């Protein structure tokens, strides 16, 4: 490959391309004649030539060289040229090399077509840019160029270009090595633990390492701007100097640079390191004397790594991506540097750019539309297109003023993505409005004003706040000129470390009921608040170090005074009560003992309140957030924020049990739920009346039963837009965006958007499908309307345009308020028809019966009333599945190795044998201690027993066993067919013996029979049997000693297990095993079992897998024990003539039941039994029932043949036949529901 640094004109550029095996031929083009360009594009281009042209079957690839003035190499200019060319030649893939007449820099632009945000039937250009400075070629530049090299004779260059310009590959590689270097830096810091009180634990070291690397990255962005003595390799050269002078790079160079040069004002910005601006801002303030010693070698590793990459201060946009590292990198680093385990626990996931842009834009749109009385279509034109043509000067002035006054909070600010995004959006809107008003505004000044006045953030992670500050400061650096750079603002009181969810500590509320009032109502307090506001305003721009310190100390002192005033009220009240009691008596000795104890207790409580304050101060005050103190300017002026926007942490309720502030959450909200629910409730508290709340969260609140409080929160305020997004994160979480207003309205319409199925083209990367949000505009006029009748009321839902793959609907909120559990569903035509037909009866039945069928216990408790209702049912009636079936979920052993087994000579047994042989080889090779012990155990015990004992001694992890590994293999004679046995018994004893086997297991010896009535978990109704029946039961139970102790475990794994499938797992149901399972059920600790719904064991019915992605997987359930991931249902015997197990299987396996569940009851892949209980079920007429039951019999026979077959071809044909039967079942079930 030729040297890219040697490219000085078009011919040397072509020679370079030839060295990459590209065909080259120069064709000079006339920009006036050859191309249909705008006048602006023609002004940009000085010359244009086609220098490579490939024509292959169905595709064409071309390379163009375009010369322009240096000032015309901006992204906006490049797009001006390329957009019309894309429109003229959409079939051609291209590479453009934009450059100057000196051919430095070389800007390689690879346009990629993605779905147009404005019109998703068309495409738009995503510009992927590689900017090469010939005087400073980076390693990553060479890697991209190397990836473009063709093999000799290769005829399709586009395939190479598609991958070579991937910014994802660059950043992924950077993150991977960065993680290694981060670990090396931590190791280098560890020797400092001995002598440094600030580096005592792993967390301290991690924080300090992150701070060093963050500051170095900031220096790399600064040197890119040539702000560090005009040297773009300043940091590397500084390290070279340290090594040459045999000095310590950190102590002798970095510390003076950080804490003196960049942090202190100097005449003419002169310093020992050359001309370097004073930055201020707090980034380089030395809060503690760390006295850290670090070897130069660790910095050589860091800087050699950083020098490989091109850092750019300009942030990418979704449609313009430079193959370099931009300031957004800091945010992605924050996410990536959280360990996988910790990230999952904290629920931190980075928000993609297109989503950030959309949420910022829409939040401002709703704010401006709500705060002014300007016509909505004019606000839309401004926000969506930067169009001001319809605005009067007065309207433009009012909108500009509203943008000046907007106050925005991100309560989970992370790395500041939303604050940066909102800053850019406000600049765009202000610039458009200023043009309308004939004013000139500078980006740098606008940014400074916005950062100072409009943006606020809170995060519990100090590192996140530091990175958010860095990003905001970097955004200022982009537009500043070195000779006119102003000191950065101090953002201490704009971006705060704290827990924005709570206002209490250790279960004690820190402020009273006047929390969200504008004042506290006390003169002294008002004076303190006013002083606090003034101090914070002054601190924002203060540059003198000593003065900043004084301002901070006084501000924090006032904050503590305000908290103390509230807390001391309690102590004062206790002291007052004690004095009042004591004051009744002249002498202390006269106080009665009872009163004396009371006084003592009151004084102790008063003292405790004082101690609480001291402990609170020692804690640092970072575990709570008091907006009326911490952001007093906003709360006193507005009563809350105009916009609250966030991507809150994704932490589920189950992971909050050990949360240190769990009690504070419960105190504040009255419940414990997923983090995003708490953040949502908090956001509406923090927003001013009619303020905007915009969140992207997990979409679980759409339908899940236990998220009803979240749906009520949104519906009872005013939803503006609810957007179901394409997968917005690489995390395994589906997302939705809501934009709502803090305004309680009974009736209103809102926009519902379903964008889940929208994707980018096949060539696009993961984020391409999200580009749809870049130009997603509000529909002002809808094509058609659908009427929906609710009782005697008719509501209207507006339909989307047919050409738009995103469903946009205008829908009355009342439709959702009147739904069962107020679920959200897509209001398309099909769903509205189903809603109108079934929702009223579902709601009526739900309100009357839900409290009586919501659990198996409730069904048992209300059985007589339910049976009376069932006797009234007749063909054609609609009921709920929960009213006509019994059942539940089964047991969870939590220790499959101990309790489960497979039968010998089966495929499952063969697989276990192979795995055990593999484990034995590994033990013999790598774990001789385990292998030796195993051999000794085998000499004395069966293999099953030997493995049990081995596992107890070494545990699964040490043995290499996967979690839940089933290793036992049993013989046919070990199995007890409990179902067949019970069926053989006389009816008068059958159910008693069924329950006896459930709770007592299968006896192993005579003593088990003798002690059967003394088992602690045996139900009282069994213990109270009459003497004759007891004797019969005891005699019958004794016969089981000779039977096997393993019984079939009913388990539905889904996949192909529909209608019928053999069960391959067995469970140890011996007396000892059953006794242990029942006695330890629900206990805390590892491998503790949970027994659920034992009354339904050994009954049979219909088994359904709990995991369902495209169809509910149901099959006949054997009369045995069933496990927790299977729902087992049995139709009530009282309606046996109307409805049986086969019909139930047909209904549940139908696409109708699946669709209804996903839309109205639970849209996740794991619907719960309580969701299924709410399914509306139509009682069929006899001919319909028989026809469907016959189809189910056909399906069962097909499955029996398929499982019996050993020929893959025959199995495949039988599976196809089964699908045809399923299609007929779908038709028949669908026909019943359409006709009812």
C-alpha cells in the first residue's frame, strides 16, 4: 500500500487507490453540465472528477474526488453536495474524497442509504466520514484504509466499504483495550493504599483511575483543538520529555498541568508548558492531597494507546458519523467501564443518539406548545423543520423568551446525553428564531447561557456527574477560539451527586409537607434560601480558587442549616414535653417513677434526633436529593421543572431486596417496584404543574398486571405521546417512550405510535433502525377514523396513513381507562374491533369475579359460588378462563441434581452418560483430588449416590457442572406409575390416597407407614379421617413400600411439545424427599424449594409452557406432579358436557388466544397464569366442540407417531401435517369468536 501521507494531488490519490487494487481512470466532470446540483453545491465544488467506476451485476460502485475550499469541508457542506447526487443516482454506491487543492486534509465520505426519517418509503444518506490529516495519520486511519484494500480481481468494492467505515468496530476495539489499561492503572495505584487515606478500598481506586483517564481524554480533545501550546501531540511529547529528563510524569508534569496551569489564571496564558488557557470549571481542582506515586510505564501504555486514535471535539449525529472518537465516547465509556455484573445491578444502559434527539426535540415541542398560546402547527414547523415562516415577530420573540426560561432536569443524568442533546436542540431553535428576528447569535455564547441557566442533572454515581460535566465543557470548547476562550462555568450546583428518588435517610423524612411549595413559610428560612440562591449564582462564574472555596463552604452550611431546622423540630418537641412533665413538680425526687421513665425516654429520643443529624452529616449527604434546597432557584420560581427527561436505570423489583435505601423508597412512594416506576412517579413530583415528563423505559408497564399503578399514573395525568420503539438497547429489554404532562384530566386524546417493527436496511448497523426517530413528525391530519362504542358512548380513533409503516393513532384515553387493568394496546382496526366485542364483558366479569379467582386459594374458597355461576352457562355465552378451570403452577426443586433423573436407555440418558464421561476425563486431567474421591465413592455406592456425595463435598461450580445439571439415571423398576395406580383404586379411597401420596410421598420402610399420620405438613382433614377409612388408607399405603420411588414430572418445555409429548424427567417422590421438600418450601437460602398448588398434583389436565414467543405450547398433562414453569389447568367437572380438556387445548393453542393475550393481557414472552385467567372464552355449541375436539385427537395421534418414529424425514412430514391441523384449529376457533 502506498503511503497516504504522499497524496498531494489527484494523480497521487489515484496511485494510492491503485495500490489498494482499485481500477482507476480519470474523468473530469463539469459541475454545470454533468450534474444536477443546487447553486449552493456548485459554489462549494471547485472541481470534481470520477476516478474509479465499477459495474457489476445489479450494482455499480464509483469513487469521486472533489476539491473545495478548506472552509467548505464541513459536514453541512458535504451533505449539500451529496444529497442531490443520491436522489439522482440511488442505485449507485459511492466513495467521495473531499479535499483542498493542497490535498490536506483528505475527507473520505462513504454515503450509506438508510430509511428516510421523513418518508420511510424512501432512503436518506447516512454520511460515514474518515478525516485524514496527512501530517498526522492515525493508526485507526490506516486500519480503515487497509480494510478497503481489494483482493486482485475483486469486482464488488462496496462490500468492503460497508464494513470498513464502521464506527462501532473502532469504538468496540477502543473499549476492549481501554478496559485492559484501566485494570493496569488500578494495579499501579494499589501500592498507594498503604500511605493514602483516600485510596483505601477498591472503589476509591476505581474512582481515581477513572478520574485520571477522564482528564487525559479531555487533554486529547484539547490538543486536537491545538489549545495545548499549539501541539496536537502535546501529551505524548510531554511524556517523552519526562522520560528524557528522568522525571515522574504524573507528579512532575501532569499534577502541575492539571492543578496549576489549567486551574489558575495566568498573564497571557503563559506557563512552564507553553501557552495553555485557564479553564476553571472544577475539572482540575485538587480537592484532596492524594500524594499518589505512579510509574511512567503505565502512562507510556496509556498514551501509546490513545495516540492510535483520532479524537474529535464535534459530536456525531445519527446521520453524520465520523470514524473517530467524539465526546459521546465519554458516556459510552461510563457504561462500558461498569462491570457486567454491576451494570446489570445498576441497570445502566447508554441511550442511542437517535432516541436522544427525538426525545429532546419532542419535549421542547410540547413545552413550547403548552407554555405559549401560539398555534400548534407553527410550533411544529419550528421544532420539526426549523421553519419560522408562519411566525410573527411577536410570536418568535415569545418563543425565544420561553427557551431562555425553560428549566430542564435529568434525574438519572448518567453521562449527560439528554442535557447535551437538549442544548443542541435549543441552539438550533434559538438560531432559527434569531434569524427571523434579524439578530446574530454565536453558538459559543448560546451554549454558555444554556448550560448556566437551563440544564440540571442528578445522579447517584459521582463518576457519572464528572463525565456529564466533561461533556458539557467539551461542547463549549468546540466553538471557542483560543485567543478568546472564557473560563468554564462551575457546574457543582447544576449537576449534583445524589439519590434523586428519595428525600429521607434511614427511614426518616428530612423535610416536612411543604416540600413542593414555593416557600417554607418562615422568614428566617426564606432569608437562608435567598442567600443560598445568590451564593450559587455567584459560584457559577467565580474563578478565584479561594473565593470558590468560601462560596461552597457557606452554601453547604446553609443547606445543612435548612435540613437541621426541620430535624431539630422533633428534638425540640421531645425536650419540650419532658420539661412540661418535670415542671409539674417542685423537686425532681417528687416525680413519680412512671413519669420519671417517661421523661427519661423523651430526653433520650431528643438526644437521638441530634445524633441522627450528626450521622447524616458524616454520610456526606449523597444518598438523598432535596430539590427545594438543592435546586432552590427552580422550585421557588416555578414550583418544579418545565421538562423532566431521563432514561432511568433498568433494575427489577427482585433485585431491590438488598438495596440500602429500600425502606426510604417504601416511605416515599408507599410501594416497591422496578426502578423505572419509582423514577416515573418522582418525575411527576419534580415537574411543575403542566410540566413535561419524557422517559424511555422498559415497556413492561403496557400490559403487566403489577404495573397497573404505572398505567394509572400516565393515564390520570395527560399523555401526549406513547411510542413503542424498535429495540433501543443492546440490552435484553424492550422499550417504550412516553411524553406526558403533569396535568390531571379525565378525558383527552393522545398520539399512540407503534414503531416496533420498523427496521433499518440489511446493510445497516444496530442503530440504523433507530434513525427513523430523526425525522419522525407529528401527523396533523389523519386519513380515516374508527368509531368504538363503550356502553352508550361512541369514541373515535384516528387511523394512520396507509403508506407509513409506523402506526400513528390519535386515541381517546378513555378507551384505556375502561380496559381491564387499564392496559395499553395498539389501537389498530383489528384490536379496536376485538375491544368493542369482548372488553365490556371482560370488564364486567373482571369487576365481579376477579377477587374470587385471582389465585388457586381464592378459587377453592369461593368454589360454591363459582359452581352456581357455572350452572347458568350455556352455548354462546362468554366467560373467563379463570372461572371455568382449576389449576396453577407447580413445584420448584431449586436443586435438579438432587431430585431429578432420567430413565436409562433413553436419548436423555445417553447424553448424560456422555457428559459424565467428559467430566471424569477433566477431573482425571485437571482435578486429581476430585477424581480420586470420586473413585473411592464409586467403590462403595451407586453412581447416583456417589455423585450426590461428591457434589456435597465439592459443590457444582468446582465440579464444573452447569447450574441445574441433572446427572441421575434410573431403571424402569425405580419408577412408580402413580396415575395408573390411583385410577385402579376404588372411588371412595382414590382421592384420599392421592392426597396422602402428595403430602407423604411413597413409603420406603414400615416406619414410614406408622408415622404417616404424624407428618407436620399433613393437612388436618387427612388427620381427621374416621377410624375405618384411616385403617383402609394405612393398609393401602403400606402396599407402596415395594413400589419404585420415582414418579414422572410433568414439564412442558415448549418448542415442539404441543398436544402430546412424552415426559422424560422423573422426580424422587420418596418419603424422605417429599418430607424435606415440604418442610423447606419457601425458606431463605440457596437451593431451597418452593411447593405450589399441591392440591392439584396427580389430577392431570392441560399443561402449558410459561414461555411462549409465537404460540402457546399446550399438551395433555399426565396425572402426576408438575413443575413451576408449567401452568396446569383442568376444566371444572361441572361443565364437562360443555367444555373439556381437548377443547381447552385447542383454544389455548390457537393464534386467537395468543394474539388476545399479547395485546390485552401480557405482551411479554412469559405470560402468567393470572393473565390467562382473564382470557374471554366462548362456550361452543355441541357441533363446534365435537369438530374441534376431533381435530385435537388427530393432533395427538400425529404427535404420538412423530415421537415414536426414528426417521427424520417421517418426523418432518408428520410435523407439517400437524401444522395443517393447527391451521384448521385456528380457523375453527377464530370462527367461533367472529360469530359470537
